[in-house]
C-alpha cells in the first residue's frame, strides 16, 4: 500500500480515454444530475468564474492551471458516472453464513452478521482491518502502550490504522445513513486495547478469528495474510446480499501504480495529492506513531 507519485496530466488523459472520456468534453455543458448526485455546498451554488486569479500568479501559471482544471472537471464527471454505475449494479450473491463475530468493545459478547443491521438501515459497510499486519510489512510498530509489546508481525497495519483514525471521526455521520463495522482477525481484547490506545470511540470493532468471513470475502490470502478490503452488503426482502467490494485491489495496474482501492476513504492521500510534492517516496509512511 505504499504511495506512488501523482499522475502526470498526460497520463491522466490517456487513462480517461481508456474509458471513453476526453478532455475536450470538459468544455461541453454538464449533464443534469439526479438530486441524489448533486454536490452539496454549504454556502449554496457557486457561480463559475472563468477569470479567477490569485495574487501574484503569472500568465504561464494561469494557462497551465486552466488546462489542469479541464482535466479536473472531466475527472469529476467520470467519478459521478462510475458512482452511478456502481449504484446500478444488480444484486450480488447471498451471504452464505450468519457469521458470529466477537465484539472488541468493553463487555465483549458475540454478534451475528444479521444483527449488524440496525432497524431501518439496510446497508452495511465492513472494512477489513489488517491486524495482524501483512507478513512482509517492516514499518515500525506502535511505540507505546500494550500493543507495543507485541512482536512486530502481530501488530496492526500502519496504513489501516491511519484510515481508521479518520473513519472514527466520520462514523457518527455515516451512522445516520448506514451501518459501519471494522473487522480484524485478531483477539478481540487486542483490538479493544489498541482502539483505546488510539482514542477510537465511534467505530464498531469486531473479531473474525472464529469464522470464515475473511476467507469468504477476500480479506485474507490462502496463506493467511490479511488484505485491506472494504465490502458493502444490502438487506432486502429476500435476505442479505453482497453489493460491492474494493476489487480495484486485485485489478491490473501500470508499473509504479498503487492499487488506490480504498483511497476514497483515506484522507491523507487526498490532501497530499493536492500539493506539489505529491505522495512522496518515503517507504515507511504512514506509520502508527511518529516521534
């Protein structure tokens, strides 16, 4: 899950063309989107300003920035189209088992898969937390707390940890529309201890050590290595079905590219992608702890 350099504009154009999109179409009027797909802007709709400028910028900067803006407009349209295509998928396969999970929260206990659906909420999102980490991950482990005493191979994945740091804050907002759970194939006490050390208070953390959920939903390799995947499930009148997963993890990619399968829920990369330095080349980033 190591970060790669941001795409060059020409490379982005080439990839957009692979799915039938060209930057020339950025000049065309945008198709009307359904209400559920429109952007929400707290300050209301903002008028387009073709003459926007910032203090001190050169003519060269503005020309190149406008070229980039065309690419950004087309990328936005592509994101909307892909999201609509995702929502239009036919029903996936029925969930084969009412898995029993162990709660990592204080008090513990067991919960069945079907019980993860609250009344009136028929969507369940499960993120598979790599705890333990991938066997080849040599990034430093935790430097404090009980988790720091574990062998490195048994400690949590630093990348997953950074994702969950952010999801913990987003969880109360997501809970207004769906059910969210985080599953790890580890001792529930270890999961709960690490959650307290990180200050996570909103995530529902579960252990899958006694069931086959990870194996069934591609959250581990045949050798037992854990895989960071997000799965979506829906409940309807016929039962519970799989709806979608971050399969981009397993898709072919160009040399030097990262999977980017969970980047949409991983804020650190979104912020870095907006900077001149991009994602950088530091192999140990992100880490669980920083000095």
